[in-house]
């Protein structure tokens, strides 16, 4: 475990160049200050302490120093993926990429030297320094690809000749910092007389406080930039320059087109590789805490698993791979398009055990006589008293008698003369009813669910919708207020109540968020333990994140938030701090063991 920790620390030290060593002007640089709602900022300072929260805010404005790749072990191996990536990077003009075998082979001083030497050079030649397998126990199927930055960009400005500039939206800029190009919809303003092929400096328009106390951008799309202090947000863009690129369209073309690349980024402040359409089906990008969340659930082949808020599908596919595609993994989301995205990812990874439904997580438990097409989503007054084995057999017995009369159940069970599990049997019955095809991806069909019967899943994952204040890079956070944070927590508790009803006695619930807000993390766990006496915190493996917060906190409006952990409980959860040496997003994971229910 220590070997893995040292590995992450080495990457972190070699990625970030001290600002004092960088040659840049006071204006054309990247040094943003994250803006918060004043009351939210006061709350977080009370929770974390002023110094710690300042470090968190600074870390959130930067991307992680490495890309984390999840290898689909059903189709490939880490070694094979690394070999293929090296070949691809060589073809793209990056021959100096090396494979690191362990944490001890990292040389931070040399990596920093490489970063400094690459300032002003073409991105394609110095994007990646090294590739390595994750050193944490049990995560050898995870591959780290290290980037570089921050880089000082030489924009070629002078006093007599203003730069040609493009201003992009905050969302566009955050994507560019992660390795994306500047696409047409993300452009807000552009200098006059920009033509295709021109070098342009790219900066960001971040929301500003308005006279009514709100936040917004007082800039009309298509604004002409003159490069002077009369430009809209001239001073606000100080420290918000994210790189330099080549215009792929003229100014007129950018604001007439509806799609396409507006600026091809050649020099970036942070240089991370793009994996768009790369080794499709063999790998997918996933944050390290999300991978650990799937491990914390500890899914076993043949079990029935529910992901209550499954989009975009990274965790549910990771769970299916851990189960070796054996069992039944149910993925639901309230958005039709997001469910289609899950289906597409599952098809790309060639996973057949995933079933998708459109369903609001707040309505996960079925009511009345209606139910979805899953065999054991039927409702019964005394279903909560049924044992797991009884429920499995009863589910098959009551499911679609007309269909079963057309196909002998013995034929469905028989496969090479061997007994077939109930999960496999349900899958075959679904194929008979719905026809061929994987999750109806080709036709774009999404089935709606009326919910599931209580006590019908071995394990439940609730990766709850949250304030997302742990995602990075983040250039603005002022949209969240104390009231909105409290509303997030309210809905998360309602979703958790549904999860408790759906999991079998003896099962497991894993709760996770991508926020730094203790009101959505520690306070939820406190609520769960105080409300349900049959729930208890369980240990997690691997344990990489730090402990959670203890005590309680008084909100700025005088409301005292529920007490958080008591001493001794804090090490049973995992809190990922974006300012720590792990250099991950802000994330939180809690795992609950479910005892005998007395609901």
C-alpha cells in the first residue's frame, strides 16, 4: 500500500512546476482564484480550517496530473494496453514516452526539467512523460498516463501589437484543461480580423457578481475584442489564459457554424493526452476514486446489483467487469439520453450482464400492481418478510407465464448439460421476450421501470447526484448556496431511504459523492446510522482515501448541522481530498453492512 502512495506522490511532485520558476507576464498567465458564495465559503472554512480550504480551492482549479485508465480485463490486460499505447504515442510523434515499473523508478527532478524545457514547444512532442500500472494492491488493471504542467506559454505579445484572442465559456475552458479542443459552441468572443490559420491566445470568461447579488457573464456571444482595456472583462481575464492555438475558421465562420473545431490547441497550460476513440472497448477513462467505489461494493459473480444513479456508466461497467460479466447488474437513471449513453458504453465494452431502465431514483421502490420487466420487481404486501432464496424462485414462477408456456423452462436452464444460475435464466428469458441485441442500443430504445420490489438486490450502489464541488478543474463555484447544499442533502437522504428498502438483509449499500461538502457526506452517514439501527459502517478495500471529518458545524445562518462522525468511526470511510498527494478529484465513499431489518 505504501508503494502505491509513494507512486502517486512522485507523479504529483513531477507534474507541478513551482510558479516562481515560470517566465510569464502578470496578465497572460494561468493563476485563477476560485470564487465561492460568501456564506458557503464561510461554512467550508469552519469545516476545514482556513489554510486547508485555501489549498483545496487552489487544487480544484487544476486538473489532476495524470490520466487514469480502466482496462477492460475481459478483453485485454494492462501490459497489452501499455504496449499498444506506446506504439500509438510513437506514431503520434512522442517517442520518448517511458514505462515506469514502480514508484522507485520515478525521478521528479528530471521530470520537472523536462517540463521546463518543453515550455513553448509543440504539444505533440512533450505531452506524456511516462506510463505505469497502478501500484495499489488489487488495482493492477489501472494504468496511469502522466501529463505535464503548468507551462508558461509564450504568446508573442508586445505593447504595440495586441494579441489576437478567443474567449471561451467556463465549461469549454474546463474541458480544454483536461485535453479537449475548443469547439465552436464554446466560443464567446473573438478578436477582429481573425482568419483561418492565425495563432490566437485562448482565455476564459468566468461568471462575475452582478448588482442583484447573482452571477453571470455580461458578454454577448460574438463580441469583437480589440485587445485593449476597453474590452469586456479585460481585467477579469487576468490570470485566466489557458493556452495558444491555431484558428481553424475565420471569425465569421466561427459564429456562423453550429459545430466543429474552432481552435486547435497547440500549446496548453496543462498537457494531458486525449483518449478520444482510442482502444475503444479495451479501455475507458475513470477517476481513481470511482474505480475504488466499485471495489468497495465488492460485487460477486452471480449476484444481483443495482446502481440507482448509473449515468454516465463508468461505475456500473466497472462493477460488471469485477463480476466477470456473470450475474445481473441493473443500471437506472432518470434521463432517457443518459440511459442510452450507458447502453452504448456497455455495448462498447461487450458487457451482457447490464440491464438498463429509465427510472427516478426517488421512485426506485415499486408501488401498486405495476412493475417493470425484471422478474422480481413484482410487488407483494409481505415481500419484506421473504428470504432471499424464496424471492428468487418466486420471481421466476410469476414471471410472464404466457412466455414460459412457449418455451420449456428446462430448455432454458440446460446449457451444455449443466445447471444455469437464476441470474442467467432471467437474462435468457429477457432475450426471448425482447428479441436479439444488446440493451436495445441499435434502436435507441429505453425501457421505463415502475420500480423494484423491496429486498430484491444483493448490493446497492448509490452514487448520489450532488453539488459536484469536488470535480476538477473547476473555475467557478459561486452557483452553490447554503440553501442549495441543504436541498442536495435532503434529496440524497430520500434516495438513501429507497436504497435501504431495496437491499436484502445481509447485503451491502455503498454511498458515494464527488463533492467536498460534509453536509452531503459525513452528515448523510450520521443520518443513516441514527435512522436505521440495522446498518453499520463496514471496512473498505482497498483503503486509499483519508479519514472523514468529525464533530459538527454551525451554518452561517445559525442552523447547527447534524453531528458528523464520532471518534473511532472516521477511518471506516474514504474521503479523497483534491489537495492531497493523491491528486484526485474530491470524493467520498461510505460502505454499509445491512443486518436484520426491522423497518
